[in-house]
C-alpha cells in the first residue's frame, strides 16, 4: 500500500511518461495484461491509455488491472492511468526509490 507522499511522488514521475500500453475496444484481454506485466517488470511505472473505441472507465479498469497484476494504482486522468509495481528484476536500469 502506498502512502500519500509516495503516491504524490509517483504522480510527479508519471506526468512525464508517455503511454506504452494501449487498450482498445476489446478491453483487458490476456495479451494486454501480459504486456502490462512485462512493462511493469522492466520499468516499474507505466502509463496506459484507453483508445477511442474502448468503452471502459479508466479508474475501474486501472483498479482491475492493478489487482490482477499485483500493482498499485497511482492515478487516472482522462482516458489514461498510471500503475506502479516494484520490480523483482536485479539488472533494472533505473530503479524508483520511493520516499518514506
């Protein structure tokens, strides 16, 4: 569980991110979930965008994905949301250090 200070820090980092996973009209398919899992393993913090044809609600979709992936929901703005999960990967280029 993230503290308010940690969530604020991750929101700040998430502002400069570009979406790397896109969800289309098919919604949260197995392939989309696998892609988010891989991205979280390699980056820890990802931004996801719901495409125009998608009828899902961003906050609900983000919470559903976070629960399934063992990640933390950071924020949802418009049709985009940010997820965080600490990576178990040892050779990660840039590890996010959360404030206490």
